[in-house]
């Protein structure tokens, strides 16, 4: 487990489909990721994806999901993942979402992301962490910049947005390990 100041990031477990199903199928929760109707995945489909991930043979697979919990109570409040881990190029992407609406805005996302970034650099021997975010997701961009991510560019019409039925630009950002080492101790998290 990864321990933060107020959160714990734990491994995905059987039964977590009970959490992920309502989170992923909530259009209001998923609309910032352009899923205005949620992901429309069944609980069984999510359960099978969890099983596939759990029974994988690699300690550090190419993609891995985790659950974010409040440290004091171990109440699950969101999810975090890395994907596209490339050992040769030493990079990957990540995703994070505080899914319990009443727990948003309390600093849990920043706490989780700070400790997850540190985990990724230390455990996966990364040189760079990359991310893409919808151009209108200003709240997320502010957090990423606070943690040291730099804007690299715009991917024009990079993602279909079911909120509007049209394509939207995507912001591309990254963070180098050298930058992380330099700033991580300066952050008050």
C-alpha cells in the first residue's frame, strides 16, 4: 500500500466492481473525461477486468489500477492508475479521480497524486510521467501544475466529447524525474 498524509492507495481487489460500477456509470462524475453518459459498462464486465488484472503474472504490469481510501477510516473515495508503462523508454501515463463527490475539494486528490507520482518514479524507474487532459478541465490542470507538470502542447481535436457530440482539444503535460526530485521536498503535502 502507498500511504499519504490523509489517504491510502491500495491494490485493486475482487469486489471493487461494487465501487467502480456506480462511479464509472455516473455521467455527472465522468463528464469531465467526456463520458456524459458514464462508461456504460456492466458490473460483470468490470468484475472480469478486475480478475484479469489481479491474475496477471507481472508484479508491475503495463497498466494497473488502485483504489484511494481515506487513511483514518479506509473508506474508498476514488481511483488512481498508471497505464502504458514502457520500461525501455521509462515512461507511463496516469489517471486519477476522487469519485465520492462529498470528498472532492478536501485535498485527497493532491495527497494521493503526490505519493503516487513518487511511487511511480521510485518503483517503475521512470524518467518521465505523461498525462493528457481535456482542454476544459482547468481544476485538474491547476493541480498538475502545482505538482510540477509542464504543458507540452495541445493535441488538436484529440478526443471525441460525448457532452457536445464533437471533438475537443486535449492538453498534453509531462514531468521529468529530475524535476520531481528538485521540487518534491519543496511541496507542502
